C-alpha cells in the first residue's frame, strides 16, 4: 500500500496542477459566450467569436505577423545561441562564466528597461514598426533561452567522441554534423521551441516598437482588451492553448518512442 507521504505528495501535486491550469480552463467556456463581454460563467453559446477571429483582418494579420516573426527569430536565435553555447562551454572557466553572464543579461534586466532602450535606438535607425526591428529585438530576448538549453546538452556531452571521430580522419565539419549535432539535437530543438514561444508571446517590447501598420498578436490582444473586451480574446487564447497542448503531447510521444528504441 502507498505510504501516507506518497498520497500527500500526490494530492499536493494535483492541487498545484489545478491551480496552474484553472485560469486557462476558465478561458475556454468564456470563448463561447453568447454576449459581447468577457464574463464567467458565460451566458448562452455561440461560435461567433471564433468566426470573428478568422474573418477579421486585424486578427488574422496580427497572427500572421507574429508567426512570421517568431519563425525567423527561432531560426536566427537558435543558430546564434548554439554557437554562443559552444563558445561558453569550451572557453576557460572564468571567461566562460563571464560570457554566460553577459549573454543572459536580457533575461535578467526588466523588460520595460530593455523596451525603452530598444525604442530609443529604433527611433534613430527607423526600425520602429518593421519586421526587421521585431526580429532583432526578439532575437536578443530569445538567445539566452537557446544558450541555456544547448549548454545543458553540451555539459553532459562526451568530447572523447569527437576525438575518436577526428582520429579516424573526419574533418571538423563532418565531426560536428555526424557526431556532435545528433547528440545535442534535443537541446537545440528545445532552444528553438523556447525562442519561438518567447517571440510569439512577447508583449512589453512589442508595445514600444509596434505601429499601426505592423501589429503582433499579443499587441492586438492588448488593444482588444483595452478597447472592446469581447470574447474574441478568449477564443484566441483557447486556440493557442489547444495548439500548445498538441505540440507538448507530440513532443512527449516522440520522446517516449525514442526511449523505447
């Protein structure tokens, strides 16, 4: 029979899970509200807010903007962050620690401070309200997440495998492509996922560098909340929750499949 401590810990974990999921689960019924208000419990049932999301150009354009920016950021930040992780890991201990502290600064500094600095620079360089400006700003914010994920994989990587491959005549690029990259690939993919989510979900810097001609989805959500507060926001949240859940489930199933093989 399970001990009392195991039962207590199980119930405690269940309670924590409920507290974490409750705000998200409340959004789902709100998205079907028959009235034009963010109210819980909802009154009536309607699909009109989902229709509004897919038919309203403001919502579809902001979603496509966020998706494009996030995909570019994921690629750029993953490449830069992976190279930075190699540099930090294979540098001297003191130098590597200093470099790591500098590279994760965007994660530590308050977002408002970064946003003000970025906005001031963008005013002079005419990058406010441009895809390039969003990509540069979000890449800076995403690199620390890639660095941490890839560095964690490199810390447990056995460099003797690279030495063995080199002793058999493989060049540096071949060693990286056939030995190093496949072994650190989970960390690289995790970093890419974090970079994508960081860009797609970012709101503080986006509010400073947005323009009427280029809005991301978080900015559109904020504008809708402050202006209309209709359940379209809840519908967007529900769609994002479903998409995120499917990605997580797919990742878990892939991990279980690899573990069996």
